[in-house]
C-alpha cells in the first residue's frame, strides 16, 4: 500500500513538472521553478523584451533625467544589436521559431503607462520597471544558456547574458539613485 502511495505521489510530481514545462514563459512559473524555456518561448520572450526595452528607452530619452537618458541610449544601442542578432539566427534558418512583430498586451500596457507618465513622475515608473525587466531577462537567458535545446541559440544566450547582467546592475544603480 505504501508503494502505491509513493508511486501516485511521484506521478503527481511528474505531471506537475510536465505542466510547468508547457506553461507559458510569461506566467513566471518556469522562472520560479528554474525550467528551461522551449526555443519558441525563448525567442518570443527575448524579442518582446528587446522591443519593450527599445520603446521604453525612447520614451526615457524624451522624459527622463540625465542619468535615465544615458541609460536609455545604452539600452537602444544594445537591444537593437541583440534584436538584429536574434533575427539573423531565425531568418538564417539556425533557429526554428517565429519572431513576434509587435509587443504583447502586457508589454504594450507598460509602454503605454510610461507614455502617459508625466516627466516629473517618470523616474518612479521607469527605474523600477528597468530593474524588473532586466531581472526577468537575466533569468530567461541564464536558463536557456544552461539548458536550451538549440546549440546556436544556447551559445548566443550565453554570450548575451553578461551584457544583460550589466544592464541589471546599471538599472539597480539608477533606481537606487532615485531614492
């Protein structure tokens, strides 16, 4: 009887892990459990992250303070570069996935909120948003670099990761200076 209970418990755990693997990367479940994203999910999330960063940075260039503008310039440069590299991997046939052509609803709401924020309140929205976004990006890239299924994309994620970690440090400094 004990072995049947143990088998049943094991099957429940296994089915939960399987469900977590199929859960959308957006839910945060995969990140919380340290599960490697599927290639399609990684490409989608990385591309949307880049698009969101570029859109937010363009707003920061108009509304931000001196430090935010400097940070934003770096974000436009670096995330435009990673967008181009990811696009080349996909369009070159090295990665089988679709690149999104627009922001998802959640990311669009964040950009819209920044757009609607008054310049004097901008830092309180933008700075913590950047910390959160770069924590998510670091997690996404770390997990794919460690266990991704596509070798070329896995290598690219590993090479991109130090830049994202640096962005996170910059965002944390920006947010700390705001307080």
